[in-house]
């Protein structure tokens, strides 16, 4: 996947991002988790307000299928 073809399907907390990534992986949909908080900590500084700025991204051609998988996962008890 190249960055120019990625679409953000979620932006928020790390916990929710991990859940969404798990749903996508079960459906064999590749995704990328971008975590600015962890990235800045590894660099030696913390970007203020970045602790809830995790993004889940998928390829543009997988967008519809990914959104459908996430929506269906919320319906299950």
C-alpha cells in the first residue's frame, strides 16, 4: 500500500483503533495504524494532545468493504 492510496476510516483512541484493526484483519483487509503519540515518544518528545490521535487507514479500493465490516461488527452482541 502506498500512502497516496490510503483513506482514513477511523481517528480517535488507541483502544478503538486496535478493535477496528482486528475486525479488518478477520476479513483479510489490510490496514495501517498511525499513532502520533507513540511516534513522538519514540522520538524523545510528546506532541501535546496526540494521545487520542490514532488513525486507521485502508487502501482506497478496500474502503467500502472495510466500512461494511466495521458496521456489521457493531451489530453483533
